[in-house]
């Protein structure tokens, strides 16, 4: 018995017809979870950039104060970092905010 096969392309996939039976295939791009990028962090912290060093390292995006922030600015920056999924690591001169990579 020979099978009758027909492939009809569509905008987002194809319709494959085998012996009169249709199989519809839809192709969708794979969506990766959004990553927090350095530019996004800089944009979010734009008003404080003159007091911060922002780099991407193995453990994530590192935000380090370059000068004394004071209580109010520190609290404002910490709140923005938490919105991005990060936290503060208190380690003396090595203290920093860390935002994990997506």
C-alpha cells in the first residue's frame, strides 16, 4: 500500500496530509526567561550612577558603591536592587549588591 503525502506550508508551520488525514504543525520560537542585563540595571539606577560601579561577573551583576551613600540613598538603591531580584552582601570593604544572572 503506498501512502499519499502532501506538505502545505503555512505562515507559522505546515499542514501535512497523509492519506487524507491532516496534521497541523505550528512552529513557535523558544522563549528564554529574560535576563537582567547590565544596561537594564544602569537604567534602573540612573539617578545614582555617579556613586556606583556596575559590572557583570561570574556570580551575577555586581553593584558597588564608590562613595558613602548615606541611609536614604542606600535604602533607595537597595529597594531598586530588590526589584531586580538582587540583595546586599555586607562584607566590609567588599560589601556589594548582587543581582543573579537570569
